[in-house]
């Protein structure tokens, strides 16, 4: 089919998964596969959730498998697992008393709050 490519993930969480209808324009150098996330509960405990959508209010961190585009094999572009990525939430509290929802750039503060904390 014109404008579409076949891809296959090799290694990592998505090992062996194929997509026969990936828009060719989305076949970029790196693709992330969402593994799961961790949330903080009202009592301060944590829950690990595999897959699913992230709750923007309670997320603490999330995990991804990163795949790099490789050569074609048997008609499929091979995306090989290169690393795991963990993204943490900023530890700052907003003026309203809520937790900042931004991604931390150094496992503690986001770009905005890093400047304030310095």
C-alpha cells in the first residue's frame, strides 16, 4: 500500500510486534514504546500500572522502551531496542498547592522550577 510501511520491533517490551500499516512519514529514527507508569496514592503509597493512560494528576514517573530504526528484513523495517527511558515528574509545588505536572529534567525539577530553585 502506497504511503505505508511495515515495521517490526526487535527486543525489549515490544519484541516481535509488527505493524503492517505504519504511515511511512512516521518511520522516524527513534520510536518509543510506552511500558507503564507509577502513580502516587492519596495515602502516599505508590501503584505501578502496566500500560494504560497516564493520570495527569497522580503520575510520578513513566517508563518507555526506545527503538532505533534499522535495515529492512523480510519486507519489514526493523526497529531494534536500544534503551529504557524513565521520565520523572517535577517535585515542585504550584502556587495553588498542587504538584507541578511537568517532566523533570534532572529527576527533580522541570525547566521552569530549576531556575527558581537555583
